[in-house]
C-alpha cells in the first residue's frame, strides 16, 4: 500500500468554495436510479473515468454518509475517500481523507442529478486545493483538466447507453 498523507477534512460546502473547481454536466438517457446503480458499482468507474484503475468499497452496505472506499488511479495516486452524502437518486458527495501524494491539501466531489424528459442531467463538480509548486500550475492546467473531465462524462454517456440499452 502507498504511504498515505492526511488531507484537510472538508465538508460538502468545499465544493462551492474551493480555490480550484471544475463543474461539468452531461445529459444521460438513463433514469437517476440507473445512474446511481452505476455510481455504486466499483467495477464501472474505470470503464468511464479512465484515470481510475480500481475502486474498493471498504465499508459494508448500505451506502450513506460515512461510507468509505479506496480509489487507485494511474500514476500511483491513491485516495482514501469518505462519503459526505449519499442521497440517491439526487446527489452524492465525497472527500479525500488521505492521499498518496502530499500535494493534495483538500479534495472533494459532488454529483448532482436532475431528472429530465429523456433521462437525467448529471453535474459533476470536482474541487481541490493543492500544496507547493502545483499551486502555480493549476490556472494554466484548467482548460486541459476541463477537457479531460468532459471526456469522462462523454465516456459515462457511452457506458450508460450500452449498459442500459434496450433490445427491440
């Protein structure tokens, strides 16, 4: 296991106040309940968020505030996550309690789901604060990171379209 470093224990409000925020949305042709089925599936995450190589739930069901999981990402980044909210089918949020890199001072995500006539709209907000020289590069990396996050959401659309495809 990677050596872990504590992150600031932020609340859900950090998603709205963090120094670095990335909010992106996608229209999905699935119900909010189906989307939460995907979000609860550890094996689904690497299929649409290609930076993720593994997700392991470390607390038993049912999911809720306080639920924990470990997420492993490319480049060896590991995050010990704690859910701040798990409110199917409308919202979930989590933070890093620990990270395998000292660079991450604080990290949180929120997934807001709104039903639509064709399925649902997901707005994914990622928020972080970093330490050291990385602080200087964050504004320059914003367009690249937004492009990556939008690609993940397009991948999620493809994945949910395939997973919930109806056969005529």
